[in-house]
C-alpha cells in the first residue's frame, strides 16, 4: 500500500514540530511548510494526499490554500485548524470544501483518527476510479451550488469546467444595467479579449439552452480576440428565468481541447453552476439593496465603512494609496424651504448623477446622509484626488438643477479630501480628516480642500 503524504502548514514552528511528532508516530510521510504561499507551491507539484493547515496566517491564509488544493486535478483532502474558532468560520471552511475543522488545542488521538478516516476513504475511492470521478464531480458540484459569493463562484466555475476538458481558457461575464457584458472572471485572456468575445456572442444572451459547444460558423473573431480560438463552449448564467450573464470556455492556445467524452459531466456541473449563480445573484441583489441609498441610487454610509476597510487591506498588501472625498452642498436648505422637499429630493438625485460622471467606474460614490456625499477614489494620491475634487466641484457649480420642474436652480458644493496613508492610518481617522477638511472649506464655500492644507 502506498504511503500517505501529509502536508502540514503553520506559521508557528512550535505547531509544525508538534504535528510532525504526532504524525510520524502514525507512520505517515510528513512534509511541512511555514506559510500558505509556500504550501500552495508544494500542492501544485502534486503528490500530496492530505493538507493540515492553519486557518489564520500572514499572506495566503488557510482558505486560500483550500481553494488552490481543490483546483488540482487530484485534489488532496484539507483539514483546517485554528485557535480562533467561530461558527461562521467553521461553516465557511466546510462550505468551501474542507474535509474537517479542528480547534487548537486538540487531542492528538482525535487528529490521528481523523487522518486515518480520510486515508481510508481515499483508498476506497482510488479502488474504483469511476466512482471516485463521480463522487468528486458531485462534491465539486455541491461546492459550486453552495457558493454565494460571485467573486469566488465564477472563477471556480471556469476552473472546474476546464478541468473536465483537460485544459483551456475561459471567461465569465455579467450584464450591467445597460445590458453591456462586464467580465468578472478570466483565465488565459485579458479584459479586452473577454469583452470582445462576450460582444460577439450577443446572439446567445437571450438563449437559456444550457451548456453547448458552439458551431464555428456562428461566431466571427475580430482583432481583439485571443490567439487561436478553435472551439467555444458556452453556458448562460440565469436568475429567475432571465439571462444575467454567461460563461465561455475556449480551447488551449496550443490547439483543440483534449479529446474526451465529458458531455454528461459538463451538463451536470453546469447545472450546479446555474444553481450557485442564481443563489449568488439573489444574494448580491439583496446585499446591494441593503447597501444602496433609495433616493440617489448610490451606495449608503453602511457600505462606505466596508469599502474603506477593503481598500485599507489592499493598500497594506500592495502599497497603494487611495483617497476619500467628502462633499457638502452649500445652502441646500434653501431649495427645500422655497420649493419643498420633493424638489430637494429631485435635486439630490441630479447631483448624484453629475458626480457619477465625474469619477471612474472603479471608484465608488456614496450618499452619506442629507446633502452630504462621499467618494472613494481607488489608487489615487493627494494630487489625483485634488483633480477629481475640483472636477466634481466645477460640475456641480455649472449644472442648472430642476429644469424639468421649471425652477432652474443652482447650487455649489464644498469638498474636503484625505489620502491614505498620507493623512490617516485608520478608517475612522481617514473619515474624520476628510470631514475636517470639508469643514474648513465651509468657511469659504464652493471650494475643495485637502486634509494636508492648513485652514484659513
């Protein structure tokens, strides 16, 4: 019987030695890695049967190791271990395909028993390759059907389908509110190529016919297409009977898909992807409603805090700067007092539309409350934030509001902005610095002010 290779992953040397001592007594082949990044490289080399990994590590964490392990052609079982257990983290780990979940400290006998159970199940599966393939397919389908995060579901769906085909490239796209296909996941193609393919397949966007390989005569490549497109597989992404996007598989750049008969498996997996997409899309819609301001259609202040936390994390990891902009309309109360609150609400929605035209698609706009708005400018330093702030101020100043109502009103705005990490190193400090900059600008009005400038 072949020996079982167990990869132990933990950033603490004490636990690496502890696990090794426990497992060597069980006649296992034990390898160790002191980081998730190192473990991912080892897993990709193959030959690992079970991964025992800590959940919380700097760099790639246990969940990232789990996702990479699942993406392998012969995936190892993954057991996640943590000293910071919670019901939520346990459910998240198991839903993402973990074999089991242990909490530090644990009984060594419990660990050995769990490993032997894993090994026995893997042995039985290996004795019947067909059964193994079907069970793995079923398990993968269950994972895909249960994912409610589109950012995870879509790339995993591409990887899972391409694994059945042996190799290849792929894209997944979602339609925006104007019906334009927006790439959300790409493998082996860039964004321009993904957009070109999605546009060329527009004739399929209302066709909910399940997974299909397309006849080459039905699509015409252009100069933006990736190299050597010979075969396209397509499955629509639907919610409540309406096509909301699509997933496209493309042959490897070296040539056609490897010859194999996976039609039933592809159909089954695409059905599970459809279930997962419907759940994830509904969840995304519900989340957007929770984080969207009804009047302006912009994000609300609740989502602002989540967005800032995400950008701080990204900034810490990649060394990027970003800026937060606060806008307050000058003397806006006059519109409400003279023309009524309905006119005031309409004017606020018109302001929101003007601000949207002043920022990039990657930036985010929020209605903070009342006649205050905020903007989160991605990868933007103080100099760039000043340019955007002035563009916003000028756009509001030039706009004639409530023309349809015959009121023809004008308003101005005072803007303050702060840059992370130049002006602040925490979320609340960043919000406070941008707010203070706006407050100092209110002494003049119709101006933009950086947190780095002294008040007059």
